[in-house]
């Protein structure tokens, strides 16, 4: 069963939230092509792969390579159900 794209984004943000708190949501709102509602719902517009990569890079830019590891760990169980062309290299 295919994974909803938004589920990957939510997993990443929620896992980052465990590490950095509410800042994770504020930073996600700054990613172009990603809409984050006050209710914690997310919507991806445009290229999912580019938006996902930008989200990971946003966390990496703030907190370094360990943030990328957190992102990878958050989605690793979902990746087998995501088309390879939708997964940025940074998460592989």
C-alpha cells in the first residue's frame, strides 16, 4: 500500500520535535512548497522530492548532520512503500 507523501513529512517533523521541540514545526513552515496548519496537518505542493529534501536540509542547516540521521530514522520504515523517484538522496 503506497504511503501518503504527507505521512513522510509528518514523521520527520514529529521526530525532530522530540529533539528540538516546537522549533521543528516553525522551521517546517519556512519550507517552500510545504503548508503546515495550526492543527498539525501538512500539505505538499509542487515536487514532493524537492520539498522533502528542503525540509531535511533546513534541519541540517540548523543542527548539522545529526538532524539528517534523525530524519532518515524517522522514515526508514516507510521508504520501501515510496516510489524511488520521490525519495531524495539525502534520505537513502
